[in-house]
C-alpha cells in the first residue's frame, strides 16, 4: 500500500498505475538458462524456454523514462550474469534514475571483472545502498557448496568468494556504491555448525552488508498437498533447530555490518494462501525469459502460461495495456494455486494485507472496484 501512498481507491478502478517494481528475467545466454543445477531451485520443475527479446526490453526502458522506480534482475529459472546484454540493461536502469537489484549465484563475478571490468562499472553507475547485488552462496565450504549447487566444480566456490572480495574492495576505493548482500539457503548438504561458522566469518572478513539465512521453500509447480508435506517434513522440524544453531551469530541491531539474520518459513507458509484477489500487479510486472510478460516473477515460465499477459513489447501503449490487463479485478488467485503456482514472500504479504483490509471494509472494496 505504500507505493500507492495509501490510496486504495486506485485498486481495480481501470486507472493506469505504474507498479513499484519491474522484474526482468534475462534469458541466460540463449544456449543455457543457468550454469548450476541447485536441487532446491524454486524453478526446477519449470519449462525453461529462452527468448531473444533484449533489444525490445531495452527500448521499452528507454521509452518508460524512469516511470517504474525499481528494476530487479533475477530469474524464475535463469542466471542473469550469463546474458550478454546485462550491463546495457543496468545502464538503462541508472540512466533514468531508477534503482537496480541483482540476484545471482555469483559464479561469474570475478571472471567478468577480470575480462570486462564488470564490477568496477557496476559500482561506478550505482547510486547508493538502495542499489544492491545479492549473491546466493548457500554453503560455507567448496565441497558442501558443490553438493548444494548440483555441480562437481568445487573451485567455483572460491571464485565467488573472490568476486565478493573484489566488489567490496571496489566500493571501498570509491567510497560509495551499491549494497552487497549474501543469501544462505540452508540445505541438508550445508546445515552443519562448521558451515555456518565459516560463512559468518567470511562475511565479516570480506565486509558485505548483510547475510540472510533461511530454509529454501518448496519448488513451484507442485500441488499444495506436496508443499504441505515439505512443510511438515522439513520446514517445521528444522526451523527452530537452525535458528538455535545460528543464535550466537545473529545481529542484535540492523545497524550492524554485516547484518546477520534468519528468516523463518512462516513468511511463505502454504497455509496462508487463502485469498482470492491479487493486487500484486500494483507492486510488480515481470518480463519472462521466454519472451512473454507475466503477472509476477514466480509464474514467469511457459509452465504457467495461464499467467501470461502478452508478448514482450517495446511499444509503450501496448505495455500500458499489459499493465491494465494485469490489474484485473476478475483474476482469481485460485487459478494460480490450482496449477501449483504460489506468491513470493512480498506477494503473499501484500495480498494477505489486502484481503484483511477488504474483509474489514467491504464498502471500501466496492468503491475501489467502481472507481467511485
């Protein structure tokens, strides 16, 4: 609701509202979607088509002239650092004063810096800590990392660490720039006290801004009953154990650097998906790796074609039509749920909050629908 400045009357009244966030899933390098095979990948059960739409995407960002403030580069099943157009997209993001968010496995960071000065350029165009680079490391040792990431190339772990060191050093030399975050999805291959101790020590030694621990949620494109089994068998029995193991490392204040914290599975709890209306379009729209625009980032795959809004376009009016189509009051969230699609954490929070607001003030909801 913050993005709408508290004006819920904008919801479902046919007025064009730009979302807060544009999520852009670059299509790998057109030959492969990702350079790792993580068993816990959220998109492991997705069809992984790769389009060639980057020039249209760049032209659209130019024509938008900064109207969507945050551009998030990640992927439902793709690794953005593989894409040859990536730095061009980041430059277009910053040219109009927008902020970027990067979600990557980090494998290519060090090599791209050596070959292209990629990290140096990323820091140069960044504004401040609102821009961020987030690396999903997920282990403390090369051998546990390799098992966690589905690869035999243990040496890549050290390349990621080196890339992080370079990124922090570049920022220190300039004196400002984007935030540098670490994410640790706890798998059975990397849930030892030794792994936790080493990654905390590494994060502190390198000087990253934050380190987040969490249990990976169940991959998408599964029945809700299967996700509930995962909740019962892994999330519920392990969350208190992991938080206890991490307790001595967790920060007491958000001002600490690195800020080390644990996020529990309650934020994506399968039993919270009990709403029918989706207002996430007012927060985000997604350009999927396959060449289609989607309702959200977690459905951006041909597997969830029912959530397609249309083909990716560089035409501003056509894009406006996609936004209006996305913000339809007729969309029933059960269409997603029945196909094994689920909201991400932010989508769940937003839709839950709106459902609670609507139940408390049904008259407000009716007014919002009619635009009165």
